[in-house]
């Protein structure tokens, strides 16, 4: 029987494509970058005008199911147009466009947290801005990867902000992310990661740019885990159309937990957990070296097999390593050098030194991502040493070839 073909659409689909391959399936991808390593391991669909042309770009694709990744959660109308072609690409394996409205609404999230007995960060809309005292963030409603976020202070007041936005009180503490699965209101916790706090090695365009993450975390305080579980279940209970993998970004300071935002789709931290745990999150039947399959519902639609009863304190901690990924950004205009020697084995369980490798000659604008460096270690000290070495190799290669 041939492998299932899964269509992935989004800004950058390489990580999701590797996850699909770790699940034992075949990825078909349409994205903004179409990087070199993606082209060597997946079928790539040319995109004419991202994201507006995506529905037409995938019109003739045939697949057994499809899902989207960042930042298409901000483009529900495009997802609706793709859904109209579902007879060719199969069911949507994730939250439908109508389910995005709640989880992408800061007001709805705050109200749901309050109703569940949890604290929420204070919010203001753009018509009633707070005092520019440096204790608030100005954030676009269509946020992704930290894009355009800035501290609301006297300098920001004088600068234009060209998109619909809101203000959110700055949360203290350490940033993290939880990955979980929702199916018919039931929740499974897959694991948590910690974000890299704008490391200088990444050369990020802003202090809020997503630079990467590492995990899994096994040292979250019990009370923090309990509050995160309450958050997750509250969202699942109050947004019944939410389905599939979801990422929840938070900050915690001691026992206090602050929700930052919810991403109802495949997130960048999933491959960190998969490579550390040796387990596919898309298809738990598939461990390192094993392939799995979809289960069919009574209606004949395809659904990944998930154990929805597992909770964080019951999780089988099989990982023997910690994994990190770190994005390198262009601090100036550049033309990508030939990095083909860094393309790794076709085995999706092998951790490469470099991923998201641009085609030679690709023009990369200032502030845009160049590539991703990935590494692992048996503990955090070992991981930090590995990442220092790998970042040095990557930057030396880039600076030599530029």
C-alpha cells in the first residue's frame, strides 16, 4: 500500500515536512522559501504569490490530508479557499478557519482564562492605548514569530504602526511553549520547550524575534504544569471547533504563569520534541525507525491515531537527550552561498547541523532568516557546548562564502 501523501502549506514547511516523514508519510509542500533541503526530501509545489496564490497553487495537488503551519492562522480566508478543494487534498488535519477566531483573539483568551480562575495579562485595544511607560507591548493582531512587536514607550509613540494592533502588559519570567493535541474536547500534552531569549548569535532583527527553542523541559514546577493544564482544557472546552496540534506560548515567574498567545497549528518547537523523544507527534505509532498509519473514522475521514488520555505526569520520558534549534538572521542584505554540503542524510531522525538551507544565489533581505542550526546533548551543559560549536561552524561558513 502506498504511503499517505500529506499536503503542507505555510511560510516555511521544512520542519513540518520532516515531521510528516517521521510519521511514515510523504510530504507535498507549498511555501514561501522552498529551501534546498526541502526540495531534496519532499515534493515542492511552486508558489506564485505567497500567500494569496496558495489556493490556486495547490488546486491540482492530490493528497490524503493537509494541514497548515505559520503564519497562515492569520489568513483564514485563504484557508477557506483551500478547503473548497478538499475533494482532491483530503481532510484538514487541524483547526478549521472558523475555529481560529477565538484562539487568535486576545480578548477571548483573557476572558476564558478569567472564567477558569486564572490570571490574564492586561490588554488595551489600539483606540485606548495605555501610558507609554515601558510596561506594555504593542503587538500586531496578525502576529507570528515576534514580528513587529515592540515596547510601548515614548519612542514608540512617535513611530507609525501600519497594522491593526493591541497592547499587552509585559509578562515577567522565563518564556516557554507547550505542545498539545485536541480531539473532540480531549487533550493530550506532548511536552514543553523553552524559547531562546534573542541570543546574539542569531542576529535577530528585533529583541522579540523568534530565535529558536530547546527541550523537552522536565523541570517545570508542579503548580506551573497544573495551571497550564487548566489553561489548555479551558480552551478546548470553550472552543469546540479547535482540533489537532496546538502550541501555547507562556511565561512563568515562580509559581505564576502568564499566557502570551496560542498558535492553533503545527509550531516550530514540534521537531525539537520529536528529535529528543524519538517519537512522531503526528503519528504516535511511528517511533524512530518505525512507520505508522492513519486510522479511519466511521465517516471514512482520516485521523491520526492519538492516545488522548495521557497527561504530563504520566508521560513516558524516553528521551535521552535535549535538542535545540536556533535561527540565524541576516544582519544585512546578502546572497546565499552554496551550502549543499550541509544537507543531511535523508533519514528524518538524523539531527543535521544546518536546516532550512537556502538555494545558492537566493537573495536574503536584512532581517530575514538565513538558516537554522540544530544540535543535541545529553544534558543542558552538553547541549550548550554542541550548539556553540555548531553555530561557530555555520557562521564561519556564511562569512567565508559571502
